[in-house]
C-alpha cells in the first residue's frame, strides 16, 4: 500500500510517500480503508519532533482517520466490516490502510461526509468539553475566541453560539475575520492591530469577558486574563503562538476569575461516559445544522507537504484534511 513515511526528525525532516507492506491486524484492533485524515497543529508538532509523543522512526503520521472498516480482530465483537467510522489511530493514518484500536471507533452519521468526519473529533470534542464541562458556559454569557479561524477556534465560535453565548472573535487577517463572522461570531477584531482589553470592554459594556478560549497563548494570554469579568473562566487550550505564557497570579486574585486547563485526550481516557455523551450531543448539533465543519481539503497523500506548509506558516483555516480515497 502507499503511505507517508517519516524516516528522520532531521533537521531537515525526511518524509516521503512510499510503497510499504500493510500493517498486521492486532488483537483489539480493526483495519480501515482510509478515506480522509485530519491533520492539525498537534500532527505538525509531532512531525517536527516537538509533540509530547515522539514515535520511533520510521513511522507513518496521521492520527485522526475517517474510513470504512475492512477487517476486525477475532476478539472484537461490536464492529462490523463495511461500517463508515472515525477513529483515533494514534499514528499510521496517512496511508491507504491503517489499524486502529476498537475502543477508538465511532460510527458516522450517514449525513456526514468523510472529509468533514476526519476534521470533526479532536476540534469539536475539545471545544465541547472546554465550554461545557470546564467553563460551564451559560446562555447570555460572553465568549472571547482567539485564533478564531483556526481548527479549534472556528468550533468554539459555533459551539459557543449553539450554547447561547455572545461571541467576540479575534484573528490576524481580514479573510480570517470574515470566516469567523460566517461561522456566527457576533463581533470580530484583529488582535495583531487592536488592543484586546479595549475590544473586550467595548463588547461587554466594561464588564469584562465571562469565558475566554485561548489556543494561542504567547503574549496574548496575559492581555486576555486582564480582560476577564468577575467569576470569569480563562480556558487554557494551547500554545499555537509558540510561547507558553507565564501569568502573574495576582491577576486571577484581583479579577476573581479562574484559569482552567483543558486536555481533551486525557478527558476521553479518564471520563469515557462524559466523552460519549459529548459526542452524542455534537452529532445532534451537526444533524441540526448548528455546527458546520470547515475543512481545507487537499486531495492525495503527496499533499501532506502542503498540509505541513500551511500549518507551519499560519495560513490554514478550519481543519486541514488530506483526502486519501476519492469517494465519499
Ligand atoms: N487542549 C487540548 O486538548 C487541545 C486539543 C486540540 C488542539 N489543541 C491545541 O490548540 C492549538 C491550536 O490548534 P489548531 O489545530 O486549532 O491549530 P490551527 O488550526 O493552526 O490554529 C491555530 C491558530 O493560532 C493562531 N496563531 C497565532 N500565532 C501563530 C503561530 N505562530 N503559528 C501558527 N498559528 C498561530 C492562528 O490564527 P491567527 O493567524 O488568526 O492568529 C491559527 O489560526 C494548538 O496548540 C493545539 O496543540 C489543544
């Protein structure tokens, strides 16, 4: 089968499309014919050798996979060949076939196409967990979203709106701000030009923001914490800006606000029933048209280089998805 294979973390990174043997099926696993693979910021970090997991080379990147089950191990009873599913494969996704643990398999609604499915799980799952369990966001509250046209950012606008929040979105270009508006933001601003606190106070009538969703970090984080409302919740999502910020702890004291960590992968392992309920709620939001996955679709395994390029140069919008098989 054809697969993307990384042979060195470099520098420079060595990664090409090769013909390799299909992986062997292991107990507790299923084999998928891969249709589409979501490729996000964490995947780009993994290829660069900067992620918390650093697979031994050679390996095939790609964790978030949408495809069709072609074979199941003899100890797997509840999944049948022919099912359209999404899976968290961990690695090995950027290939014509991959192996995924049976416990990670999620059946797809008929109405969701493979490209949308490949970009769905991590981004919407993270945001739903963040806004519902971690922030306990309430209808009528205000929500600030940074990196608002990025993978998790767009999902925060959509889910925030679906949960009844008023959403203020921040991004770095007019095109990204336009996309944020299209996905439901009530107001937008360019945080590379405008002052975050001034825009927040204008939006909230000087009250400060109730919930802040921050996947960027860097120098924006402290400005956001300085813009929080009393009882506000600042959600630590990620550090796409490249720097892990250090926040002076007098700020949450003075603001009466909370700094709240969000770790979706750990949540799925530690709280499986809550994760399952979140997924059910997300598929219902999808079926009702309240969330509309925006993907940047690249057709063909060879185009993983473009995926890396747009992610590494801050040019992607929504989720980058690599199309491996051409059918739906
Ligand atoms: N906590 C969790 O469980 C969890 C789950 C999923 C993802 N994450 C993390 O969330 C972060 C965002 O992930 P994502 O998949 O949404 O990434 P993404 O699609 O690349 O979006 C990140 C956004 O960050 C902004 N940004 C600011 N400075 C940047 C820089 N130097 N390089 C790249 N982007 C920059 C960009 O928006 P502007 O150009 O508008 O500034 C970009 O759209 C990552 O750190 C990821 O690891 C965390």
